[in-house]
C-alpha cells in the first residue's frame, strides 16, 4: 500500500479480494480511513513483508466442455454481505424450492445453479443480485410470478472445481479471471457465468462442498 506503482484494484486482487471496493470497505473498518487517505498520510506502520507472488495459473485445474442449450427456472433475490451471497441465496432457493414442490415437478429438476450477474464494485451491496436456479428437462406447468425461465446458452465453457465453503468460492473465481483466463488464449463470450453445485451443505460439512465454476469462452 505504501508503493504508488500498484493500483488499489491490483492490490485487492493480489490479496484475494474480488475488487478494489471490497478491499476499501475492509481497510476502512480496520484503519478508520480509506486506502487513498492512508497513502496520502504515509503513516509509519510496521507492515509484514509482501507475500511472494504465486503462479495461480498452475494451481487452476480446468476442463473445456461443449454443451447444448439448457433450460433453467430461476428466482432472484438481492444483497451481499462482505463477499457472501449466503442470505440472498438461501432466500431465493427457499422460494424456488417451494414453487417446485407446489407444482410437483421435482422429477424434472437436474443440476442446481447460481448466477451473480452484477460486478460487485458497480452496485451497492444491498442491490447486488443473486439468481438461484435449477436446470430442468421436459415441459413444466405454469409457476408463480417470482419464477422465471431462462435459457442457458450452449457452446464452449471452461469449468473449474472449487472444493470448500461457499464463502470462499469468490477466491476461485478470482483465480480464473485474474490468472488463468489472460494466459489461456481464450476470450469470454456474451453469456452469464454460473456456479453449479455438486452437493449440498445440508448433507456434507463446508470443507467437502464441491462447486463447479462455469465461464463461457470462445
């Protein structure tokens, strides 16, 4: 932070935050000033030595997959707390599952997914959207107004596995966008990336949760 050659966003991503605004919120709570104010004041703090840079590209295990168009039912809720959409996700899935049970269509449901369409630094925390969904097969009856049907585009995707708590999934997203993608030779295409949940926190401890990260590429 003492060195002006790094931007706030660069420092944030290197430290594992998803954006400069996220780092700024935590920094202000810790030091009672913004990072820019800290740089201007140049306080004489004894900071620990900088971490050596890690080649995260080598750490990311990925697959390239081709898919056809898939259909999903989605419910949207809003609000992020720190780096976590836990409250919004819980509320959205509660509404969606209730509608699925009411319509008696569990046999048509396949994978459980989550989409976060907003860039965290571009919207207030209270307005950040989380979209809970299930990919399904077959025909569905009419559902409640809160449920909308979405087409998940086909094409090429890069898929990476995150193992561990949902609270740290954003770190795996950072590694993919910050480290793997720029050196991969691929570019993103116009489709929404998403999480695909392979198991459930109701049945396994947080450290055993498995979440696939799907990013559309060309």
